[in-house]
C-alpha cells in the first residue's frame, strides 16, 4: 500500500526520515509531494494513494474525488478544519488528527505572546508583569492544560471554562473552574483561546464577551481566526484604548486594525504555533504511525469523522 505525504510546507528532513522508516517498516511505500503550487498536483499525486498525510494542506471534496483508493487521511496536527470530513465520510475514508503532538509548542507561544503584549511589543516604555494577573483559559484540552501549567510557573492565577472537563480535574491541577463563559471573561486579565473552528464557535468570541474583560485586558488567540467576530473586535478596540488583541493567525482585517490601533493589535506573520523542530518531528511521526496503524490493523483511535 502507498502512503503519500503531501505538504506545501514540507516536514523537516529529520521528520521525513523517521516517517519513511515507520512506513517502510510496515511494508508500505512512501511517496512525497512537497512544495507543490497547484491543487492539480495534489489531485494527480493522490490518485493511487491508500493513505494521505498532510499538514495545513486542504483536503477538499475535489481532492477526495481524485483518490479512488484512499482509505485514510491523517492531519499532522490538532486542528482538522482543512479536511472536508463529509467528503471523506461519503467515500468511507477515515480522517484523523494527531492531538497533543504540537501542544507544548502552541502553549509556549501563547505565553510568549502574552509577554510580548505585556512589554509593549518590546518598545521603550513601562510594561507590566504576568505575575499576579489572572489568566482565563477557554477550552481545557491538551494545549489549555499546558498553558495553565506554564502560567502557574509565572505566578498567574488560572481559571478555565470547559463544559467537557470535570471541575475536579481542573481543581486537582491548581486551576479554578468557572461555570459560565461570561464569568471567565469578566474575571480574566488575559483570556487564551483553545477552541476549534466549527459551526458552534465561528464568530462566537464577540462583543458581549470581549467587552466584559477588565481594564488593561488582552485576548490571546492561538486557535483559529474564524472564532473571532472581527467587526466586534474592532468595536471593542475603538471603545477601549486599554484593550489588546494578539493572535497566531492574522485576522482578515489585520491591516486595518493595525493602522487604527497600532501595537494594541499584533499577529504573527504566519501561523507559528507548531513551528518548532520538536513539534514538526512529533506530529510527523505520529501521523505516520496512525496511517500505517489504520491501513494494516484498522486502528482508528484518533478518528474525527
């Protein structure tokens, strides 16, 4: 069986070496499509593939239609909104992600962004410390838990909202659970977002929530840009000269926001959450193990469709 690794932005060489070893040791063939520039190249390459591994590459219904042999798609990373799950399900293709492999990299970035904003983008002038501030974590999953642990190391008070995680688990880890999302925003100097982008969350971070945050507050988004209501964000920034927004993926309106609000708004030039050597290798190896695990043994532990 053939597994295709298709990445516009390639894995590190060390990751590819490890993935090749995993795939070939399992009796499968490995094919590479790197730095491709047109979807037609992906459609052609996937035509005879049994398995597909991608990073942020879009696996659309068109791609799926060109892959009659495809049985499994693995997204090397936690988010999987780049995969058309309905199209995969319609063709009996299993879609998976690799949860946890990029989590530490994203968590460290979230704290780094907080420091960057607290210190005025490292421009001259008096900044602030994280110690003693309250951090609210929206979604207490793999990344959220690590952010909490790092924040505690900085001496921050940590709250979390996640209706799917038992309060007892948070308390055991030194985190204060809150029952309502509005309460999280109202009590937090920083709110760190770790929610997926789906029908329930798109534009869910809106005026009614952001406006609750205390004076000098900062909203930190290392999740997806789609979860923010950008019009409401602009309104809050206009109404509150003390409010800040920092993101790992630029809003669609970033240029306008930056022009209007200066250094109170910052976004990394490209999504940096998983951009560490360690995360690159971890996610790649996990994806390879999962692809061969499904093709050879039917293991679908991290199935998302």
